[in-house]
C-alpha cells in the first residue's frame, strides 16, 4: 500500500462529481449531460478521482449498480468495498429494496456484502429495513 494514501478507505471523500470531474475514463463511458451525473459518485485523493460508481433506477424499488471502478494505483486498499457500500447506502436512501450488479463485477466482493447469484449468473441483493 502506498503510504501517501489514506489509511482507511472511508477517509476518501465521496460525492457527486462536477462536470469537470466526470469519471469517463475510469468508468469507460461518455457523459452527455449534467443530469447523468446525478447517479454518479466519485472518491478523490489529492484532487484526483481515484474511484467511481454509477447507479440506475430500474423502477420504484429496484436499482442497478451499472459500473464501479477503482484506479489501478489504489487497487487492493479496500476502496472498491467502500464504494460498493456507499452505493448501497445511496440506493437505500432513494427507496431502493432490490439491487442488481450490472458491471463486470467481482463476485467475492459482492458476496461479502450479501449479494446472491441467480440462475442467469446475475448478482442481486435485497435491502431489508432495519
């Protein structure tokens, strides 16, 4: 681990990106409008975007995590796990109850937070009210 990086993944601030912070290279997608960024969150370190995710609403209670990526220089530090938990928190705050993982996912990471794999090899999670 690089000693210049924060010691704990939760020390990376996560927020909606400004237009000039679009994580297009990291997520492998071009954003056409400011509204598309409403469902994107980024983590930064020293003014550099180091991780990002994008969610999408499917219906009133269902969402998907359509992409999640971590800069290769920050890989292995737990930031992917932190971003996944952050995405689930955002989805739950928007009323989500069912979450599907749609990106080229990491099954062990998903299973650690409770995702299940169905017959179509798709990962999903039911969010339960506490």
